[in-house]
């Protein structure tokens, strides 16, 4: 096997040499089918491309990257400030809620006090009105009773006189 390896390598090298060396007719057809002529233009274009890349990197992408980094840092700083401010706002909201709760309690107490005072005042006026109405009612009842007694006395007198007249008319001779 060790003796066959050099022979195999030699055969493979010969096959590669035959395949790499185009036949004259094939070379002529390949020359016609070429789209680009890669003699010295390829290195020139590659050099231009590399110079353009370096120029764009130095003149455009580096300042743009610096600007983007500064902007990112500024935004992050503002976000940090906003987070601090949001904590402050939360504290202020809590204080405002506590003040509102105390104010509501104070207002509720004042309303309850006013309701009690108003209720007491109304009760006093109502009681005064009741007593006045009762006094007037007692007085009116007394007046009615007096008028009733007067009417009864007047009627008694009239009844007596009418009965005398009836008796005189019915019993004329007596």
C-alpha cells in the first residue's frame, strides 16, 4: 500500500494538470464567453472599494455612531430622571390622597354638625308651633263651648217661650 500511494498521487497530479490546461479549441471558446476581463481592473476596483469603505467609516459611520451613542446615553439619563420624578409624583399623589381624605372627613363632620343643629332648631320650632296650635285649639274649644252654652241657654229660653205660646194656643181657655 505504501508503494501504491506515490503512484496514485502521480496519477491524480497528471489528471489535475490535464484538466487545468484547457485544450486550444476550448480556450478560444472560453475567451469569447467571458463577460469580464479580470486583468488589472479587479485589484483596482477592490482597492477603490476598500478606500470607499475606510472613507465612509471615518467620515460617516463613526460620527453617526458617536451621535447615536450620545443620544442613547441622553435618553437613558432622561429615563432615569423620569423614574425619579415618577417616584416623586407617587409620593405627591399619596399626600394629595391623604389631604383629600382628611378634607372629606372634616366636611362630613361639619355636615353632620350642621344637620344636628338644623334638626334641633327645626324640632324647637316644630314644638313651638305645636304648643301654639294646641293653645289656639284649647282656646277655640273653650270659645265653642261658651258659644254652645250660650246657644243652649238661648234655646232654653226660646223653648220655654215657645212652649208657653204653644200651651196658650192649644189651651186657649186656661
